[in-house]
């Protein structure tokens, strides 16, 4: 049995459906990220796990116990918010110990636990400061310490880094992941930032319009997106329309040019048009070679981005971009120049039917 089980969770607000039939099994100690655009339902799920929202229907089980209708304080979850939500009139120590005081824990226990948390977040000397005396990154560390002080079974993080600048955000997300591993606590992280999700997650749940698009590891989500939404939301992608020539051998054609994919095609796909996806970094400029896909294209734009050069090409009605490393010793193609785009059979992805 999974540590956290979410079964057929559904949520409506009046006439609007925020979440459709959400199912998820999370193992003890996993770091799961809900990834998607604003309004996709990811925070709604988090709030229902926390007990801040009641599901319209569905079940939430934590360590074998049905917690669907329990109050937040009965669920043993810790929550970190985007806005820090620290009490400005309390010291750092009092903020961290707030939940323990509400639970009427002994003062000696509270002081000891607050000290442990300050050591854990590597800010042992700030207990007597107030939130307004701290940087944004320090405030979020304090919010994390407060969430962990009560020894929750599950840690919930609702876009905790979005208010921070880029450098602090990268550093703090690494620290959060390190702490999670050290404590072994089951954690759910909500974000709209694809890089954030890819860098820290055991598994990612990609959501859109209240539905789950795909669940998988970072590598699976990035390298093998199942739908057009996942393919375009996570990373940069070229989308092509391909004609299925022979499903058994993976033979296809784009604007009459033959291609091969290693993805499984259904027998009744023969003669159909399917959406194809191709990452820019999977393409190279090269002469046609055996065992490789090749598309004849014409260069439209060459954009120098520093370490990387993005080249935009056209294959009849399709625009295909590729990324190449900046090499001063290698001349770049010019606008209007014909080129051959090479890529492996494995890198030509076929998206699911009906993908939005």
C-alpha cells in the first residue's frame, strides 16, 4: 500500500470544475512535484491534501488512514507557502515554535525543537530576530523550519520559491531537496517552473485544466512526453505533422521526406497524420548518414545566445529550430542556405492522439 493515496479526487467551485478525477499513489520518502500553468488545479490538490479545501468527491488516505474529512491539525502535514506567512510581531524562534505552542507542547520541548530546526536550516543565531530583519531566502528557510517543527508525515510546498530572485531560488531549491533526503519526509512541491521541477523531483505530475497529462521521472517527462501539452510546456520543442507510411517498421514522412521513429505505432495508424515532436538539442547539421533521420531544410534565422546558437530552419510548412554549441572554429550557416538536419530515430517522438 502506498504511503499517500489519492483516489478519484474531484473538485468543483459552483459551476466550474477545478479538478477532474485525480488519482495518485505516493511512496514514503518520495519527492513529488505538481507542475503546470496557473489555474491547472495543482494548488487545489495540495490544499485538499492539507485539509484547507474539502473535495467534492474522492478519498485521501495517509499511511492507511482515511483523512479526507479530517481537520488540518489532525492530518500531520506541514505546509510552506509562497508568501512565507510568518508572523511579523513574533521572533524567528516564536514563529518556528508556533504550531508546537498551539498543540500545548511543553516549553522545554519547544525550545529544544526550535534549536534543532535552526540548526537544520543552518541559521542557528537568528532566533531572536524578527522576519523584517531577514532576507527573502532566510524568511523562507524559517517558514520551512516552522513546517517541519511538528514532525509532519508529509511536507507540502506551495510555490515556495517564486517570490525569490533567480540565484537564491536555485540555491534554496537544492537545500530543500537536501533536507528532504536527510529527513526522508514525503514531500509534494507545487510549481509552474519546469526547470525547478526537473531538477529536484523523484517524479513529476504534469497538470493542465484540472487533469493529469502525464506522471513520470524528470527524464521520462522531458525525453518522452506523451501529449502535445507536456511536450510544449516542458522545454522547447519542434512540432511537426507526419504521415504514417508503415506502422510496423516506424516509417513516416514529413513533407514527402522519409523518417523513422522507434516509438510503437498502432497497425491502424497506417495512412494517418500524427503529431511528431523533436527537441532542438537533438538535431545536428550533418550530411545524410545511414541509420539516421535527415531532413532537407533552409536556414531562416541564426541567433547567437552565447554558449549556444539557435538556428531556425524551414521544411516547407514546418519551422524547425536546432541548438548547437558555440564553436569559434566552426562557421555558422547563413540565411537562405540549404542544410541537412540530422537526428536519431529514437529522438523522433510521436504524440498521443487527441493531445491538446
